[in-house]
C-alpha cells in the first residue's frame, strides 16, 4: 500500500505539478473574468484577453458625379467594431466611413450594392447591419 501511495505522488511528478499549475491558472482566469475584473489585472494582461467590441451608427457615403446624385436606403448602417479598448474609446463616428461604390452607374433605381467599410489602423469590423443598401438615382437640379 505504501508503494502505491508513493507512486501516486512521485511517478510523473513534474507532469502532475504542471497540470496543477495550469488548472489553477485557468480557474483564476475564469474567476476574475466572471467577477468583472478589468484589464488592469496583471494575470489577464499576461494571458491576453479578447478585444472589446462597440457598435456605431455610421452614415453611408455615396460619391456623386457632376450630373447626377445618388441616395441610399437606408442612409445609416450599424457597424460592430472590434479592437483594443483604448483605440475604441478614442474612436469617433467620423473616423469610420461606410462607402458604396457607384462608379460607372448612370441610373440606379432599385440597384443594390454592398457597403465597404474604411477603418483606422488597429480596428476591424465583425458585423454590418445591413450589408447592402439600395441606391437611388436622381438628376441634380442646378
């Protein structure tokens, strides 16, 4: 019986110690993240944490030509952005551009086009609502 107890502790001791340390690290990480611990925690900074997300409502920009004018339906879209918390706090609506390419389009009643997002460095988007807009055409009145 003593040999069994000794083998239980001594055999593969370093592997067991590593497994115990890893289990404690995982438990602490889950405990801190569920209790609302901020990114100021050195443990969360050590293992990394997923980037924060925010949602912005951005107007759709349609480049206009000299003889024509385009409008979109809807005029605003919602963009879900992901990035570092500091970058998202400093982000303003005018830093994000939603553009619809209407190059070569001469009339556009009922035309559906995808929205392209232009973002600052370090920011990415995960979702657009809606992903496409309807482009409408009208002549400019001078």
